[in-house]
C-alpha cells in the first residue's frame, strides 16, 4: 500500500463519517478500488490514523490544541469554530446582539435602503 493509497482510504473513511455512512465499509471499498487488500491489522491501523487525523482537525485553529465547538448566533446560525481559549476574542469580532437577540435581522431594517 502506497502512502497515496493509504491516505485515499483514510479520506474515504472520513467522508463517510461526516455523512453518517459506515466508515469501515467505505474504507474497505476504497481499498478495493485502489487494489489494496486490507488485513484486519492494517484496517485497525488505518482506523487509528483516521482517528488521529480527525482529532487534529478538531483541535482549534487558534493553536490552543483544545477541542472546538460551533459558535452560533441567537438564531442558531453557525459563525465559527471556537475553543475555551478563543471564544471570547472571537465573539468580540461580532455585535453582541447577534448572540442575544434572535430578531437582530429584523432590526437591520433592510427595506430602509430602498
Ligand atoms: Zn481556540
């Protein structure tokens, strides 16, 4: 198995994870497409690599290494990934009312521009 084949199998597993499909099935079929026969131990090792890669993606872009969650506004609209370290500073980049007032859109009075 080449590093490229290996990564393509891991990528297939990650894609399935995000859409809620079977990770192992996708990885086995990606391996079959790549012409690789996966032993149980190879599969186990790939699963560990997948897990590690996904964990790295989950750690915050601010460099804290902490897990992130989705910062959403008062209407539940996704704004940014944040962690304990950077939540406050990221919130400061937005108006306070978008986190507290779910009608903030209505108060923008878009019609006034016409
Ligand atoms: Zn952070």
